[in-house]
């Protein structure tokens, strides 16, 4: 077994162990207001640790304050990354970092050398905690007057951490619908989602470059594509829902809801409208946004905006008969093009297969609802049309696996089962008609 396979298995072991521990804690009577089936506890723990947000139970009525704290810790650990957080604690407590820990950190960061990586890890964890704290302080101006200092303060912290880590968990049964007309909530929550969703690589690049023109190609693609998708999502939602979920709102609230849902749908899973009341055409737009997801090395899921952009650039280059696909005056490496196409294809097949399985198990739900649920799980988004709690046990297990794959990455999962071999020869070529 090669080093990559060993690190993959070690990472998965840490991942699954944390999820199981979280499941057991949420299953215990001390964390709940009432009893819960273990599959539901496992579902919620997985959803929290993969920062998805889907739930088979109503979080506020199912869990008590201790249960909320367990979910919050799972979100924080899952969002920052268990390896990154472990290294941070080791540095903070002045413990020696073993070679294996360094290797695992390099693996999770997809880096080749650890030069300065420990310092970067420290800075990014501190940056994340500071952003979450600032978000909580601002949100407290809304939640403390409504719920008191203790409860309102905790809701502010929970919402801020859930937003920054793109988790979408809310301590309100109707998510953030009660605050759909609140300026602070509609600005701060999407802002936290965007910062957490663009990824640590972009944040670091912005910190070091100082100027937009000096940014690396990766950062330019992530920021540009993110901006375009937010605009397209907002306009699409407004046009499609103008005479539906938005018809009783004034134009300011319409803007709030359109922008909020566009930002949240790609990565986070909060909602300020009733998803179950949306048109099928709107759900289809949301399906595409959730499938694309956030930036690499971020708290969000999906195939990633860079993968999506590279596929588009490649298709455009083929239509234009260009030999070297390029964007922002930089050519794309062929290896990355092949990887992007592989991720896009395998992810599509995975979503279709799991949708098919769940549709067989749950014939009472429409294909539109099931497809939405499936992509939401894969993209670690967490939005639902309201069918999650009524799914069969097998369907819940399928979604649990889908959330794990969506968080870890389909190529990392494939690396366990498929081992690369060096080609010692190749066959003669022959033309195939297309």
C-alpha cells in the first residue's frame, strides 16, 4: 500500500471516528429533549460534521442546549478540518508535531512541501475564529433583543459558526425565514457564507497579494465564478419566484431573499423562503448551483467552482478549435482538465444512481424533490423541500454516504479502491466515429 493510500485511510478513520462519537453523544438522553433513533442521531452527526445541514429531525425540538453544543462542535471541527484543528491545538500547547501529522496535513491541504504550512495553519484558524466572533457580535444585535442575553448570545454564536462553515444548521424550526426582512441577517449571514466558501487558498492569496491584479489564477477563477453565480442565481430566483414566494413582499425584501437564497443555495443551506413552495424550475436552478458548490479547500461542497469553470473553458476551447484552453491569459494544465472532467462525470453518475435508489425506496415523492435532496446531500448544502424526515432508513443511509463523499471528495474515495499503475506500453490507435 502506497503512502497516499495509507494517508487516505488514516484521514477517513479520523473522519468516521469523530462522526461516530458525535452520533453516540446525540443519541444519549442527556443531549435530547426526547428519545431519538440511532440512525437519526447518526444522520444529524454526519450532517453536522460534513457541514451539510440536512436533518431528519427538528433540531430545536429534538435537542437541548447540550445537544446544540455537540452539533456546534461537530460543525466547527468539520468546517476547519479535523487534521488542521488538531495541528493547531498541538502548536498552541507547544507539543511536538510528528512526521505522520505533517504528512497528513500536507495531504489534506493538497500540498507537496510543508514549508511555512504550520504558520499558515495557525493564521487561518485564528482568522476563522476571529471572523466567526465578529459575525456573532454583529448578529447579537438582532438575536439578543429577541431572545435575551444568554439564549440570544448563543444563537448568535451558533448562527455565525454555522454560516462561516457553510453548515446551514439553525436553532429555528423555520431556519431564518422569521428574519427574511432583517437587514443585518441578510447581509452578515451571506457575507460569512461567502468568506467561508471561497476557501483558505483564496483568503491566503488575498492576504499576501494585496492587489487584485496580483492574484493567482486559482483565486481569480474562484472569485469571478462565485460572483457570476451569485448574480445569475439571484436574478433567476427573482424572475421565477416573483409571482410565487415573492409576490407578497416589497422590492427590498425581494432583493434580500433573492440574494440570500442565491448565496446560501450554493454552499450553506439556510433559507429565508419555504423551499417546499418553490416552482420546479426554481428547484432545477438550485440543483445546478448546489452541484457546482463552493471553492476548493473551503467549508463548502459540490464539484467546486474551479472544476466547473475548467470544464466550461475546455468545452469552449473545443468549440473554438483551440489547442490550449486558457483563461485570464493563462493556459490550463492538461492534467487538471482531465481531473475536472473526471470529477464532473463521476459526480453526475453518483447523483443519478443515488437518486434512482432513493426514488425506488420513496415512490410517494416526486423526482424533482428526490433529485433536490440528493444533490443537496452531495453538495453538503442542506436545503430540503421537507421530505428528509419521511425517507426510508435505506434512503437515509444512502444520503449519509453521499454527505461523506461530498465532503471528502469523490477522487479521494476512489483512491482507496483504484491504485495507479505505471504504463509500460500502449496499444496502437484507431479512429472511432463520433
